[in-house]
C-alpha cells in the first residue's frame, strides 16, 4: 500500500522536480563519496609503504657452542638456557637434549622483554608478572600463550642463524625451521 | 586636594593610550564593571553578572577554571620546551640532558610541565566528581557533560603522548605497553579476538596506525610529538570553546531550583 | 555623563577594594546577583595564583623523573605506566588485554557520557547532597574510588615482576613463582554469567518497582547494565585472588 503510494508520488513529479531531485541525490552522494574516500585515504596515509628496520638475522655460532655443562635436564627437558643475546637482540637460545631453538624474549602478553632466572628455572615478565617455564610455556600471570619461537637454521659455515622476523606459535613448534636437531 | 598618586592615576586613566586599550572609564560603577567584561575579549567569556551562589568557592572549588589555567601553563611551558627538543630517537634524550644542564632553568621548566600535567589530570578528575556530586550534568546540561568527558579523555591522551617524548626507559616501556594494548583491540588489532575476520596483522592493524611501525621507534616518536604539540591541543581547544560557551548557554553553572 | 564620572574618580578610588561585599553601592538591582568583574575575577585570580605557587614550589623542590635512555632490549623492572593509567595496568593482571586495555576504557568513557541521558531527574540539582541521591552517588563514588584504589595498588604495592611488595618489604628479595591458575569450564561459566546479568536485570525491578517506572525500559536496562559491568570488575578480581580463577568463561575465540 505504502510502496504503491510512493510510486504514485514519483510518477506525479514534474520534470523540473525530478531533475532537481536527481541532481540533489547525485550531488550529495558525490559529496559523501569524496568525503569518505578522503577519510579512508587519510587513514592509509598513516600506513607508510616502507619502514626502516635494523637487520633481523643473527649468527650465534656453531651448535656445539651450546653444550651443557652436565647432563641434567630440568622437568621440561631443557639442558641450557642462554640469554647472551637478550639485551641486544631480544631472544634467548634453549638447548634440549635433541634440539636447539630460539625463544623470542618478547612477552606474549604485552611485549615487554622477559628476564631469565637461572636459579628458579623460569622466565618472568617485569610488566605484568607473566611467568614461563624454561621451554617458554606460560604457567602463571596474564600471558595468553607460550613465548614465540624464532626461525633458526644452520648456514653453510655450520653457524646457527636466528631470524627474529619469522615467529612460530605453539601449533608450529615442531615444524622445520622452528628448531635445529642436534 | 588630590595627592600625587591620585593625580598620576588620573593622568594615566584619562590618557589616550589607556582609553584606546580599555575603552571605558576607570571609575567603579556598575556600567564600567559591565564594560570591563563585555569590552575585553579575555573576560567576555564570562557573563556580566552571575548569581551570588556561583561565587561560592566551596561549590565549585574553582576546579574547572584551574584545569583551564593549567592548560595555559602547559601551553606556555610546552612552547618553551619545544625550543630545545628534537623528536628523533638519536637526539631526543640528549636534548633532555641539554635542557637539564645547558639551559637556564631548563630543568625547572620541564618540572613545571610534567608536574603541571599531573596536576591537570587531578583537577579534571575532581572537576568531574564535583559536577557529578552537584547533579550538574542533568538537563539541560547533558551535552556539555559529554563534551567534558571528551576533554577528560583528551587530557589523558595529551599526558600519554607527552610521556614518550623524553625517550627514556620509563617513556619507552610505558608506551610499548600502552600501544600493545591497542594491538589487542577486537577485530582491528593483530592480537585481539576476531583479528582474522578483517585480516588484521602487525603490518596493518591499529597499533601500526598509532606507531607507524610494528614497534616503538622513530615514527612513533614523531607521531606522538605532532599529536602532543599540535593535533590534540587543537582538538582540546575546540572542545574547550564548546564547553565554556555551553556553560553559559545552558544557563550558567547549576544552582538549586 | 563621561566628564562627571572622570571627576568622581578619586572618590571611587577611596572606596573599599572593589571585591569586598560592603563596597559598590551601585549593586542594588538584585542582591542575588554579583558582578563578574571584580567579584568572580578576583577569585579566579587568587585561585590561579595559589596553584601557581604550589606548582612552582613543587617544580623547584622535586625533579621530574628521567631514567636512562630508551633501550628496547632491557625492560625496566617493574615497568610502570604513567600513574593515571596504572589502574588499567593493574587490571591487566586480572583481564586479557582486549578487556583491560580496550573494553574497560571504552565502557568507562561511554558509561560516563551516558550518565546524563539515564539520570534525567531534577531533584537536588546544583548542590551537594548525599541523602537524596544515594543510589547514583553511591555507585559513582564506588567506581571513582575503585579507579583510585587500583592506581594506589599499582603505583605503591607492585614491585619487581609486578608482584605485590608491601612498602616495608625489600624489592631485592625475589618472590616465588605464582601457583597454577584454573578457569571455569564453559558449562559453569556461561550459566554463571547469564545468571549474573539476568538476575541483575530482574532483581532491582522486582525490589524497587519505582526505579523501573521512573526510568522506563531502555534507561533502566542501560543503567543496570553499566552498574553490573562496573561491579563485575571487582568480582573478577576477588575470584582471582580468592579462588585463583583465571577466566570465568573460556571460548575458542576469546576468554573473559
């Protein structure tokens, strides 16, 4: 009923009314479109196409440089946690009996740098108290997931190379690149 | 007989220079009191008369006015600090030290700016409390309360953006934590729930929008600097204009009915 | 007219300072009105002066903190947000970042802005009163106090690794690792949440029918929802502290 009324009203418009209404609609839609695109492009303006960052790969020496002193592994099978690269490059190297992997020292919660406490055998985050086992698995505090693991490979010289730009979540801990077998 | 002082005062207050500035006589009369307000751009924010009730310090505690005063303090001290500050990671921290050791009263200036900002956060919160406790947000003042809340938010954002500028450990980590929270925004943050719906990743999410990078670095410092010194103050000034104007248009500060 | 006023200038100058209540005999039109200049302006001036003195003394006495230069590889321990955001940082212990850092601030801002559109009554406007607006003021003060309590806890009681250190305890003594947390299974969490909001919406209407009648449907619902959300924050904190609950509701997409 109402829709036929509307159609009827449209049919009764004079040519002048029809043209002015059409002009108004197209004019205002153009106005809105330009404003909308302008707004969108302004947002995109804040996403630069290039950001300059320092190199993300680090050579950390041959695998046998991570030989543990004794043969004692902790409850999580970890023999050695090496945090020599933490303050410069934000990762730690973990040696289990059969593999070596690199943990990102970036807390999975809000990105603070976690600290390794060798006597307690845990990582602690200074910002909100998240705690991780020696293998990077979270067990206390607000952290939602384990510490990310970083791409680690052996180059032609037999050196281990850590690439901090490639991270692996818990579902990819066992794929090639997330660890080096020893 | 006029004393020396009175003659001097008369000479000054009837001079062309004085009258060109103030446009009304010096005599204390109701007319001149009105003209003092209406012919002065700084005072004409006020009405000519107000209810006696509105004068009570124990009603307003001057909190709104003091917040505005502190905004002026921040503007002036901030302007002066800008003469010594370059928003680049290589220079920013050195400039803080230069300011401290090589500029006359530079450290006092920085203290004034920092403590003034803290005080402003306190006064703006207490002002909100005062307005709530006196029920002054009720019609017809609803919209001005909304403007006031946005001014509170702007005060906090101004403080937060300013926090990064010294480029010290305190600044860096406070802002790292703060902007990582932005990455946890649902849908548009790379680490928030439902981030895969719109395909939010560290390279295109809302944190990148804030930082211009995936971590706090030179782009972030420049962005925060521009927002702190120009962007947010402009928004705040516009919001303050609306806020003050609406106080008058909504019938002055509230009074018992 | 002009000339007589100029001539009388010395007499006016002898009158008491223009701010005093006894002065200015012209002001007889209405005793309830005061001229802004100078009655209000001198108070504003005095207030600004007092704050300037306070600020200047403060700035001369205490230096603003400046730590070592920013170093992305070494996080300060503890790393604290500016004090006005420490309350939110403290909430991060109990909530996921998207709730503590995005959800709660957004709700606070929206909730504050919604206040005048929910409470549209006119009783007791323009003066301080507790008795006549017990509900509104009580809830607001609770939220305001909660904000400050969280700030005080985060600012003064949190030490290294964001663990509780009382003021008399040394930060050099490490605290032992926290014990394991657990979450409500979904068949417990979902009904609990539903019951909290369901009963919360139903009970006040049952208990205080006039509240519903005065506010109407949508105002009542928003008022109650915002209040329930406000109290859910300390409830979650106590669940965590007393029962070691990490999440009330666990879903594949998000946790609460």
